[in-house]
C-alpha cells in the first residue's frame, strides 16, 4: 500500500489583497474629497468677499444718508421752511411737559 502524501495548500493572503484594495480605494476617496472641498472652499471665499463688498457699499450709503438727515433736521432749516409758508412761532402756545420722575 502506497503512502498518501498530503500537500499543504498555501493560503493566499486574502487579508493583504483586501488591505491593499482598501488602501487604494481610501486614497482615491481622499483625493476626490480634498479636491471637492478645496473647490467648495474657494467658492465660499469668493461669495464671502462679494457679500463683504456689498456690506461696505451699503454702509457707505447709510453714512451718506445719515449726514443728509442731520442736515435736513436742523432747527434753522425747519424755521426757514416754516417762515416761507407763513408759520410763526407762538411762545404762548408752547407747553412744557415734565416727566413723571421729576
């Protein structure tokens, strides 16, 4: 009777192929996500700059309007407009109202 010889089969390193595949896949995902996020960050930065420019323009406009309002509400201007329309200041009709705390 002949002796049965069993040969050991070498197990392939399935763990190594899985690890290599996972490493390549994760590297590609990292590359794609970093490119996408960089592009998105640049678009957000440009939008932020545009909004800041709009804010600065509105602030300049608001300051100009505030100066114009201050010029329009001066007592001398109001008195001149009242005089032009025939209105006179009657000191007898002026009533001073004291606040409740005084």
